[in-house]
């Protein structure tokens, strides 16, 4: 992958700690031994795919090392995009493995490519970050790179000691856009201040504090972190009361929303009479069709099958036709009798 030896200074401040191919066990291990650029969007809240707690779990080896379909194609196309960027800019680029800061080894970066001679007139030492993105995200790259990519790139600059980074983004598999990112000391300080406590949390074994989100990301991680629950815990009445009130308000809003949807659907279906397609300005606005009848398996039916034909039930289980679900914890809000300025009392 690279001609440098592990332990060698590859960039002004970047030491090669792994030359392994991406998505191999050695590559994952080298990245788990520190905070890398891809961790920063999650730590700083710029990513919808993770947060500081997911980074903490990953560094402890408690998350599965799997890349999705998009990430897999990004890896496969990385060399194609890098070579085309190099051709357009008449330069040579070479792959580089996982680098660590020469003095603070926990600060790490997986540098996609090192540029032998910068194509810009000003010159300087630089690298290349390669991204492949869906055409639906093209608007985010119209004038500049989005914050999540900026955080990743700016983290890598002080780790490597390079002057700047070029970013090549392949959009929709057919359009290449190019950007240049220079060092920003204020942003570098911000990223360092955000990452250092997370790495300290990895070292001391205590999970970092993460604000609750509305997408269920943190909730899923908490379910993984505390799979077995028991006992009681006294909560702060002010903070707990605030979130109990918020949950109750969200529950009421959801119910009101469902009622409004039912009311609107009823009005539209009444307008159809016996038709099944509703047209507005000669365009199909909605349909109301009865689906074709199909087989339905009820919970009661499965219970009867297990009792009356246990051998068949077991065979269907073994073949995967019947699976046993493992639901997560259920949240039951108890009746809130009073609302006080200090919170909710149950």
C-alpha cells in the first residue's frame, strides 16, 4: 500500500502506525487506538450516523466493524477518483495508511493520498481527501464542503502537519468537484477541545456525556450499553420533571397529529364516493384501494401451531420462517398528577 515503514515519519508530524488495507482487522485496530478524522463529525454533532458515545463504544471494540453499501462503493471508487484528480491536476499521488501525531499518538488520521507536489502556485505540503456522494447531496457541495467533511479534514491537518488538503468529491458517479481546505487554528482548537475528553473517557472507561437527540440514536446506544436493567434510581426532580413534561407533550402532539390525519383522510375518501383514484388538476393526488387478500399469521395462530404441531413449529423455526423477536425496553409514562414550577410529580 505504501513504501514507508511503520514508525517512520511520513508527513511533517505524522508517523505511520499502520499500512494495512482499509476495512481489515489491523486497519480497524489502528483506528481504534486513537481519535481519527471520521470520529470528529460524530463527536461535534455534525453527523447523523453517530455521536460521542458511539465513538466511545467503537474505541472499546463494542461496535461491529461493518461498512454499509455506500461506504463499500466509496472505498472501491477511491482510487479511481484519486487517479482522475491527479490526472486533471498533473500531479502524482500515493496512498498512505493510518498516521498518528508524532507527540500525541491518540490523534490519528487515515490519509487517503499524499500529494508529491502541490498543483497550486503557492505550493506547500498537501494531501488529498476523496469522497463519493449521492447526487441528492450535490447541493451541499455547491459553494463549499459541508461541516462534517470540514471537521474531518481540519482534524487531519494538525495531525499530519500538512499545510492544506485538497478534497475531491465524486457526485452521483458522474461529476467531480474539487475544493481546497487551509488550516484554521480556531477550528483546530475547537476540534481538539471536543475530542480530548472523549479520548480521556475511552482511557478511563467512563462513557462521555451526550445530549439526547430526536432521532433515537442515543437511545439505541443506551439500549446496547445497558442491555440488562434492574433496580431503581432516584432522579433529579427538576431535570426529570422537565423531560417527563416534554414526553407527555410530544405524546399528546402525536395523538393530535394522528387525529388530524384521520380527519383529513376521511374527508378525502368521502369526496371519492365509489372511485379509487382522486385527481386534482388532472393529476393523481391520492388513491384509496383495497389490497388483494393475502395470508395472515396471528400470534394466537402461532401459539396453536406450537401446541398442536410442535415438530412443524420447530422445523419452521430452524429454517427461519418463524423468528423470535427481541424487543427493546418499553417506556411507560405513569400518570402525572401535578405540574409544578420545579417539574412533574408522579
